[in-house]
């Protein structure tokens, strides 16, 4: 079975590489020639644990190829995966321009029956749109099917999520397309992965519903944390007590500065806009978005309240990516917080194990450091914004000797408050 994956961004590259690891012949296509040339040398353009090693292995073994020749890749494939970006549009909608362009190219290149599969996160109804675009651009009249196979990859553990998923969702309009996709995922039968077989529209909605619900849990626990602070209650004990209820579960009940990344902000906005376009006010999702925006502002206020003021003060920021084990700074709370601190007159020096190159393009006025100790030197406060493991094991006695003022604002609650205060730090967490 030959597969073509269009788009070598995060989703496309992980998808293509992991399918190659399944033993399938995969050609990944992108119009960015520099990126393709880099991948041909085994260099991955973003940080994702384990991915570069897998790319090099499958390149070496001949199952994974990269090209800019879309026509040939489509012609040789039975399955064509659309994995291009669907960024946030000006009105909160998902921007489907790249999807439309790929669909038109597929129509022009069809030379026989194929299954066209959307891997990108797209609104309900996109499958029908793709079908009509392909039909209107066909040079060679032949049958094809459109299917939806949404991804559920967490940045920082995407390879594991693909190889050992908690479910696979397949939406298809024909038995033939369904059988082909089931055959493609056959290696997962051995680990008894649950499969959800449905129609295209439902598969498209499952992705949005999943992300919106997870974002809701994050905004809920952040609201609870804000209330716990006012009532002298420890949010960690509250979250543990909640999470032990099997109906609720413990995941995504970790208070902090709000959600970010390439999925939750974009997908909640797109779902809210999709509902509005259909005449429905999706009040919960709309509120989740508002709470998340408010949480970032509250974190800046927490920093300023703890320090007294931030104007002309030096603040050391630990963590720039929206979560650990990735270099992704898209909608990262750290970026929003730093921008506001700079606007209020603070001076910022920062460190992140992976995200500094990306962050420096957005925040050139920040001083970027080589390690934690360089970041905290001569600072008026240290702020932990991303919970990288190395920030959980900081030698705080050494930090205390380096800082100008022993102030720590821990926006991820990685430290023990009592221990920090025993060491002489002015400490502030979230919901504690």
C-alpha cells in the first residue's frame, strides 16, 4: 500500500513517519523546497522527542520519501492524506485556504480510484467541500472517496500517541474506503486499540468536541484555583479529590496560566464560530475562551502584586513553550505574559530548553540565556511558566545566592510552598 501525505508540518510529518514505521511506503509532499531538502537529510524542523530518529531510520530503510512533486506522489498512491494547516481566520473561523488548494491539486492529478483522507482539523462539512472541489477539477474521470481520520497527537509525545493511541476515529462514506483505512491501521489491532467507525461529518465533529472538552477542564480548574486562593484552600487537594472520581478523571486538572499551543485556542474559537454560523450560541465554549484570556491577565497581576511593581525590575522567565517537550510557542501563555510585562516597563531575561529560537522571533527585546542559573542572576523575581522537568529539580539554595531578590512566582506549582518559604523565598503559586 502506497500513501501520500500532503503537508510536512507537525501533523503531516508525524503521520507519514509513523505510517512508514508500520511498514507502509510513504511519500510526504510539501511545496517548501528548503524544508523538503532538510528532511531528505534527516533533519526535523521542529522539536519532538523521538521523531528525528524515526525519520532517519525509515529514510534509511527506504519506506519514507520526501518530495515537492505532488502530481507523482498522488498518482502513485492509493491513500492521500491532507495534513496542511488550518489556522485561525480573521473572524475566528478555521482558514481552509490550504485545504482547498490541495483538494484542487488532487482533482487535477487523479489517475484512478483513491481515498482522500483529511488529517487536518476541519469544521463539519469540509469533507463535502473537498469532494466538490476534487470533482470540479478532475481531468480524468474516475471514482474516489473522501474520508476523515482526525489526529489526536499531543505535542511532546506525538510518536507514542500515534503508535499506541487510545482510539482511532475513521469517518467514511463507503465500505471500500472504510476497509482500506482499517487495513492501513491493522498493526494497532494487536494492541487492541478501540476503533470508532462513523460517517465523515461525525468524525470531523469528534475532533472539535474532544479539544473543546479538554480546554473546558483546564479553564474550570483555573477558575477553581482562583477561588481557592481567596478561600485559603489548596487547589491540588481539591483537584486530587475531584480526579479520583472516575466520572471526572485526574487529567487536565492542573492549574496554571491557561492553555495555549496550535490546537486548543484555534479549535475552541473555530467551534464557537461554527455554532454561531448555524445560529447557536455555544455558551460554554465561548466562556472557556474568555476564562483562558482572563487567566493570562491574572497571572501578570499576580506577578506584579507579588513584586510590588514590575517597572524597571528584572524578571527571569523559566519556560517559553506552551508546554514541556516541545519548541512550540504558538499561543503560549509565556509569550502573552512577557509581552505584558515588557509593556509595563519590566526587563525580561528568559530560558527554555527548546523554544528560544522560536520565541526570539516574536520577542527580540528579551535577553535569552544559556541555562537556569544565568537566567536568575541579578533578578528581582523568578517566574516559572512552563513545567519542564529540569525546572522541578532546581537547586534553589544556589538560586538564592544569585538573585537580587528572593521572589519566586510559580505559575505551574512545581515547587513545594512550605519548603520555598523555609529557604527564605517570597513564594506565590496558583490556587495555593
